[in-house]
C-alpha cells in the first residue's frame, strides 16, 4: 500500500471533517506538524476537538486554528503563551479540558494500546479529581482516568521509510509517538523519506503499523517559542 502523498493538503482533503477529534504532536513549537496544521486550516473544517500538549502561539502551530475559530475544545496540559486562547476561553468561546502532562501522555498511550482507563495518583485532592472515581491501593488514593483516542492523528517525525517506520529527532519526539498510536488514522509529516530497509531496525522509534499517510516537508520553519539572548556587557 502506497502511504506517500504529494502534499499535506492532498493527504487531508478526503479525511478531514467537521466535529472530529484530532491528536496533534508537539511540545510548544517543538516537533509540531507545521505543514499538516496549515493544511488542516485550509480545509475549513470546524467544531474540532484537539488533543495536544498546548495550543502553540498566536500566529503559529494550533494558534492558527484558534485564530480561525475552527477549534471547539482543547484537551491540553499547558495553555499559556497564547492570548487568543485566553480570550476565547474567558469569553466562553472555547472549551478546555486541562490535564496533567504525564496523565495526558498516558491517556494517549493507553488509548493507542486498547486500555480504556487507568488509575493514577496525579491530581488526587485537586480540581482534576472532581467527578472521577477515587480508589485506594496499598493505602494510597488514586483517581480513574479515561484513555484518549482520536479520529485523526497529525504527527511530526524526522525521518520515515516508505513503510512508515519513523525516527524522531531528540526532544522533538515528545508527544508524537503517543499521538500516532492513539489515532484511528495517522498522518505523518517528515523531513526525510528513505527506501524500506535504509533505517536500521534498532533505530526505529515507532513502527509503520501506526502510520497511514506520509507527507514530506523538507524545509520546516521550526520556530523557537522564546529566544533569550545574552545581554551585552
């Protein structure tokens, strides 16, 4: 099966729809599928639920979809750095499900492996635990968290072979493998595409079984979220 698509727009054209749930890789602006997010914006779909560590910044990453008001709900861990996010939330235009970062990662990982829910001590005694089952194990309280899956996962990797086996680069791996696992259909944006067999099996971070479509973006912008330079003496 050919998994290679000529562009991000073509890869999403026949699968993006209103009111879908999407799992989108990245941590801040690190390791985000830039071209796929732009292509998703171009589809014009609305009412989206986006699972992502955060929502980018005002004019980049998922911030682009907030500007066009295509996102209805964010399931996130960190919601800073985005004034439009703040404005929409405070005005009741955006629903937010705040989730501890480790819990978010485990929700996606568990969803991808078919585990419907799990117990965790994170959030016990806080607002996170409201409305959730609490159970005690060995004298310690845990809350029950439901796992997450998505209609589509949008993922960024450094390299792929034509079978979809992926290699991530350093911290840009972040939430990408978990998002790929949780997606019913996973689209991956890569900087390099190689032939099957060119990636040593020991170097594969995520097997191609999780990947349905591949798009090459050889020159991503890779913005830096905050740049701090040493002050002149």
